């Protein structure tokens, strides 16, 4: 019971920062609680805990989600922001699901070449840091908002998010980097990154953890812990981002991602 609560709390904190929450949960379960499950079982367990942070994102962004769903009923507003976000999320989810099949088949190669995975993560961290310094020097940060979403954004982010299914790659950090590259503003970079995770978490658990979803097991305590801690931590992060320059934020998360990668390589 305590194991699931602690692991859920770890998931609740790490989901919103640029480290792999999946890798953190797996590492904690193996090294702290000496779990001897297979890699596939560990990944599925980490995915199950994502239900808690997915629900936290739904609660936090409930007003935005309500507007997106309401836009589906307004047939006279085909170019509304809500419809653009809905189309974006649909495209991202579809390509993530399709891409994940291909990435999963190549996952064995990634584990045989861990330095390649670390190199990719460091590249993402470097981009975040460089983008941060460019933001500090620029007269204005990214200006795009959900009203400017287009099909290219959905395709690009869908492909990017597909690669983050590999344990060790940060979904939050990678998608934030991609959205920053697409010139989205500070608030909506985070918001879109977190909204992108919701349908993937739900569908992933339906496919991989459908049996566990229908049982009353202690693993649900981990989901509850992830929800409570995730709700608190996402609120703290979003409030903090509003108070700092976006360039500083990008540098901080890029540095954190690089540090986590270096420590992981040393370990």
C-alpha cells in the first residue's frame, strides 16, 4: 500500500517537469521497493499511475476542455479556437498511437544503445537552453496561440510525442521544446503540452491495462496519490511560469533535463 502511494506521489511531481516520469517511477519501484517484474510490467504500471495525473490535468484545465467540447456543437463556427484545438489533439493522438507502434518495435535497439537515447535527451535539453537564451534576448517571446493551430502543428507534435513513449525520454520536456520551436507563447506551450497527454493516457490504459481498470486493487491508491500530488504540483508550476520570463523557464527545465540525463548516465 505504501509503495503505491509513494510511487503515485513521484508520478504526480515528475509528470509536469522535464524528466521522464515513467523512468522515475520504474527506477523507484526497482531500486526502492526491489520489484522484480519484467520491463513490460513496469512500463504498464507506470502508465497506470498516469491516470492520476491525467485526471489532474482534466480538473485543472476543465474550463478549456469544456470550451473544446462545446465547440463541437457549434457548426456555424468551423474556424473557432475550440475546434482547432480539438483537431490538433485528434491529429496528435492518432499519430502518437501509430508512431508508438513503430517506436515500440525499435525499443530493443534503444536499450541496446543507451548512449544514443541519452544523446537524444541531451540534444532536447540543449535546444531548450538555447531557446531560453534566445527568448531572453528577443524583444518578444513566442506569439502563437491555439487560434493559430494548423495541421502541420498536429503532425509535428504527434511525431514528436510518439518518440516519448520510450522510458527515459521526457514527454513534457520534449513536447515543450517542440511547441517552443513552433513559436507558441509561454502559457499555451505548457497548456497544449499537458492537454496532449490526456487522450494518450486514457487510450493507452484502455489498451494495455484494461483488466486492471476493472479491479479494486491497491494500485488505485497510487492513482489517487498521483492525482492529489499532481493537482497541487501543476497549479504551482503554472503559477510560477506566469511570474517568470519564459526564457528563464526554458533554461531551467533544459538544465534540469540535462542534469537528470548526466546523473542517469553516471548511475
